[in-house]
C-alpha cells in the first residue's frame, strides 16, 4: 500500500506568528517632527513644513528644533534606533515599508498624537 500524503504546510496562525517574529529583527533609525492636533489647521501646517523642508535633512533638523511638539525636537527630531512594533502602527507602517527609501522625508502621517513628518535615516532591510 502507498504511504499517506504528507500533511499540508502550516498556515494561518503559524504563518502570522512567523511573519511577526521575523519582523522583530527589523530595526530602523528615524527622526520626526510632530504637529500636535488632528484638525485641518494642524494638517495644513504639516504640509507647509513638508514643502519647506523639500527633502533636505539639515532643514528637517532645523525645523524639528524650531517647531516640533515633541521633546525630540531639541535633538533635531531624532528618535534614535528602534525596532518594529515600537511605535504607533501608522508610524511603523511608514518607517518599515521596504518600498519607502532611506534618506527621504515622508508625511504628513496622521496618528492619535497629531501629524508627523518622518525622515527615515537607516533601516536594516
């Protein structure tokens, strides 16, 4: 008689756990500018700053120091190095999206804290 067919590969919960665990090894370094508030004025301010920064890292740090509503602003907006799932999901989605280039400013990104402009400085893809 023939042996029974092999069991199907693990799916569902196991695949999700595997994806989650592999994501834990991802690390990045980023800076941000936070504009508190989720209203239209806050959004307009964020878009205006984004336009003024024009993907210039020095200008980004200068604007963070002058305008960010986060204590990290005094350090040019630097959040240092962090792992995936350390930040709010909307922030993580930008920083750890492998299609988003390192050295580029993204945003405005709306979170419960307000609007963020995010500069991805480094990522171990």
